[in-house]
């Protein structure tokens, strides 16, 4: 099962539209996961129309209409792994231990908010993934998103994709 992970798209505030490369990846993925800060409903509708399956949550910059359609936290089993999706996880310092305590029933937690790519494992084995942002790199050298594969109850081929400078 091929997954596309993204967060913090901030359309149309930080970009007028999603990058073509990201949209192609959405077309190819079995599941698209968005960890919040969509900002506009049109992006949710666009990805919802393209993705075979879309899992998303709202972020701190998402208004009432997005909050009415999306949960704050999503939990789903994919290929034998228990995934959680949330926008904010707090400060980077202590994140692994804090998330392991908060989400003891998960195998993988996908989160956003910081725009900083993250791939670590917490005590007890919780994998934490932040795909960064495909539209707003902030202090990062690149705009980014992630892909991965779930096979035989394990996570494989986790790749951070760097988008070209605009």
C-alpha cells in the first residue's frame, strides 16, 4: 500500500496551488494523509476528488468550515499498522516521549504544524513522521512531502521528497 503524507499546504495564503509533482503523487497513492493547515476547503475537495482514500485532520489555521468536515485527530489501521494523524504535537524537545505517552495504541503518528520534516522513533516503537510543507518551507532549505509503503504490517521505503525551488 502506497501512502502520500503532506501537511501545512496553506493554499492560497502561502501558495496559489499545490505543486504538480504533489498532485501526481496523490494520483499514484493508495492513501493520501494530510496533517492539517489546509486553510481552504478547495484543497480538501481537490484532494478528496483525486485520492483513492483521503485521511485528514484540521490544523490551527483551519476555519470553521474545515473543522466541521475534519476531525482534530484521526486514527486508522492501514495494512496492519495503527496510524494516527494530528496537526500539533508541541515542542520538539521531548516530543518522542510525550507522543509515546499520549498515543500508546499507535504504531505511526503523522503530524504537521512546524513545517520541519521529522522521522524518529519513540521509546516503545512509535514512529513519528512530519512531511514538512510542500508549499511553505519557512526556515527549511526545501519544500517537502513524504511517501512510504506499508507492507506485511511494517512501514518501508519512507522517502522525504524535496520540491524544486520556485
